[in-house]
C-alpha cells in the first residue's frame, strides 16, 4: 500500500499521526485552520481552471496573507479563518467575507502588514 509522504517524514503511520493530533488541543485547532486553507486552495484551483482566477500563491508564511490572488487584473490578499459559530454554517456550505481597511496605529506607524 502506498503511504503519504508525511508518514515517511514523521516515521509513523497515518493512524498514529491522527491519534497524536487527537491528543493535542492546540494541534487540533492548528489542523482545522490548515484544513480550511487547504479546502480554500482547492476552490481557488477550481476557479483558476474556469478562468476566473489568473494567478495565485499559497504563501504559508507567518505575517503574510494566506493567499495572494490575481482576479480580473486586481491583486487580492486573502486570509482564511474558521467560523467559530456553528449557527453560521449553511447547507450547502456558505462563505463569509470580511473586508478590512489597512489601518495605522495611533502614532502613525503601520500595524497591518505590508503596504506594497
């Protein structure tokens, strides 16, 4: 049977990896966040195949947006967040978009990432 590369990297089988994740509260939260990003990646890839997204990068770096996307000639920075309230879940799945303006601190220094 073919194994996932992570099983090789961690020198453990999938069942042991999942059991270890299950025992770590913070790990479960981290994995949920990474799964949300992964599912968003799949959706962005689908949109690219349909020609609705020109280019994208999954940055996966601290202090950077999760995705850099070019859509209809406009660069977009996307942060993927899990919704905490189950009442916001819908069937079929829905999306929630929040827009934030870049803001500076009271002393005028930039506190919201890159201004490029």
